[in-house]
DNA sequence: GGTGTGACCAGCT
DNA sequence: AAGCTGGCCACAC
C-alpha cells in the first residue's frame, strides 16, 4: 500500500468529518501527530485539489472558526455556502455556532 | 542537501 | 487590549 503520508492521515480525518460538523487544523494536527504542525494540515489541504476525490475541506477551519481557506475553493463564498447548507451560521467569514459544530477527531462522536 | 513556503497556534510585548 | 514573533513539520525547487 502507499506509505501513509501526513497527507493521507489528514485526508482520512477530513473524510471522517460527519455532516454538519467542523473541525480545526490544530485538532487534526494534534490527532495526526504534533500539535504545532497545524500549518502542515492547512498545507495538506492545499494539495487536496490534486487529490483523487474532493474532500469536505469546507468543514475544516481555523481555531477561531474563521474561513481562512475560503479563497482556495476557487469560488469565493463557496465555502460559506457549503457550510450554511450544513446548518452552520456563517457571518463575516466566521462560523458563529462554531462551538456547537466543532467535531474533535479524537472523540469521533 | 539547503532554503523557502504554507488554508496555523500560542505566547510574549 | 491588540499586534507581532517564533515554532512546528512536510514538500517543491
């Protein structure tokens, strides 16, 4: 099998994010390995465009619940739109009910 | 093989 | 209180 790169781990976690839930880069980073490698998670997501299948990257936001990567979706507002479809209240590029929608990969509940 | 970069986070000033 | 700096690890040139 392919070597489970950091990317694969990140992608695996992102795919496991249930509908209507969001998580943070730091949470994934902490789950995959180091806590400080949150940047690697975001960078992995940047490569997600080359991934064989689309990932729910819109469910991954920063610690503040801000849609930092919305610019990478190709269409501005797409990330917010997708989140709103999942019941998220997005305003000013930030999820207001982020606290309620937050999904911890360590719990996987 | 070294340097730079990256959708971040936490701590310090 | 808010702004800035450092740190963290993996990949491309």
